[in-house]
C-alpha cells in the first residue's frame, strides 16, 4: 500500500515490482507544462550553464568520441583528485539516480533488515527507489522547528532514533530539495554518530552540495565515517544533467561493493559521455562562479517582491532555489494551475516533495538577470491575485 496523502507526493511503502512499481506522478504534471513552452520559468532547481562544446573541443568534437580505445578515461581518478580521496574510494555511474542505487546496495549489510529510512520532504526518485530493490521505505522528517519558520530545517532526531534499530540504511538529501537548506552541522554529526552506533549505513544525495563549496556548509557525508556514502553528479550545479554522469564516494570496502553493483547493473559507462566530461572537467569552477553571481543579482529582487506582499522569508545561505509559503494558506498546486499558468508563469508546488508542504512553492533564481526580472513581474502579479 502506498504511503502518501497527495497525488503528486512520493509513493512510499513496501517492496514493489510489476504493476506495483510506483509512478513518479509529478513528472506527469510537470513535463507537459515545461515542454509546452513557458514564458516565465521559475521552476528550475538546477543551474543552466551555457557550455560551449565547440570551444572546449578546440573547434570540433573529436572523431573518436564513440571509441572505447585511445586516451585513458579514468573518471574515478578525476573525481578522486578533485575531492582529495583515493581512486579506490570512488565509483562512477549513470547519474545521481543510478548512483543512489549503487550506494544503497553497498550501504546495506548482508542479511540486514530491508527497511530503509528516507528523509522527507524529498524528490520522488530519491525516496521511492529503494522499493524497487525490495526494500520497505519508512519516512523521517527534516523541517522547520516551529510552524511558520523558513529555515534552517531541523532533523527530527527523536522520530529517527526510534527507527534506527529496525532499518539497514538512512537516505538523506543535503542541501534539501525543495528547501535549499543543508543539514545543520550538529544534526549531521548526530546522524553520523547515531547510525554508526546502530550499525546503519548512510546514503547522502549531495547533488546540490557543490553550491556550498568554500563555505562552512560544505560537509560531505563521506568525511563522517566508513558507514557513510556521498552521491553527487554534474547535474544540478554544473548544468550537465543530460550527460548523466554521477559518482559515489565512500570507504574502499563499500565502494568495492558499489563497483560490483555497477558492473552487474550497467557493465560500463557511456564513452561519449566520458569524453565530453573530460573536456568540461577543467572548467567546473566556471558554472559555480556564475551561479553565485546570479544569486547575488537575483535574490535581492525576489526578496523585494516578497516584502511588498508582506511575505517574511529567509532564503537558504547558498544555492539558487528555495521554497516559499504562499499567503492565505492557499493550495499551491491550484494556485499555479489556476492563477500562474494564465500569466505564463511556472513554479513547482512543493506537494511533489511532501503533502505537508501543500501551501508552498519552490522558486529558482538561477536565470539571467534579464529573464529573472521579467519572470518576477509575472510572479508579482501572481502574488497580487492571491491576496
């Protein structure tokens, strides 16, 4: 039986196969709207960096882009060098979603419980996937300490502590989607210590974590113990999502298991993807720098519009998106469908992450200043029509 309270929210529950494989209903809502063309798009959680492949390739792409022979393509070495770990502690895979699967298979000890605690709110593929591996998914909460708080969002330690004796792994996302908040340092240390004591593995989806590089919030879970695995990719912070390149970092023993899982599930990586990633790899600082400039340019404008409508909101300290409660406790999905869409405006109803967020929307501010100002005008009108 699916454990959810809203048709767009993640489908949690027991092991699933065949007709019981859970859909990602949010995709059916979002993709048709996005692909139909959006005049004012505030829905993007990933940074859209203008990569120039011709320039990176020196004028033209290499003739051997599909050949598995030639120069070495040791992608785990690229990741290891960048993160300061041994290559034996890295396995690469086909994007974050597959790497979460590899990490969970490595995190669960042989013969352990097939119950997995998954953080809510969360993106459906990051919370539903254990069901396809024969696991039961049980949720734990990371949210505001008090009703009406906008950040930071805190771990429900008491609720999670009650689960640790009967789960084999904990799956968390930091920074959290849709809030943009990283896990608070004391919560992160508590979680690492509690799971170590209980013999429970941690799988951390850190696909947004590179937005915090150079700040105290950049705390990859793989640094917290041998039971912790970090999953990351070039998707959200670097604008390379269509290449589907991700990785897992953990202890050598865990990564050995994850590597065997990768060989069973995929055998080898896409050679064209690896050759394109190798071209982009020396330039990864560029999208991070540009996204920070966009934040500095665009976020103050968003705060001004919210203040004009009497909305008190604290943005997360990094990144290019966050979730905002709409005035009057109105239903966000209905507001988007009935009020925003006629204005050519698209944002994300946060019910896609948890039913408890029914009155909140996720806003992205990573667009160019010109595009964002135009979208803000539509957003200003949208808020005006709600009040």
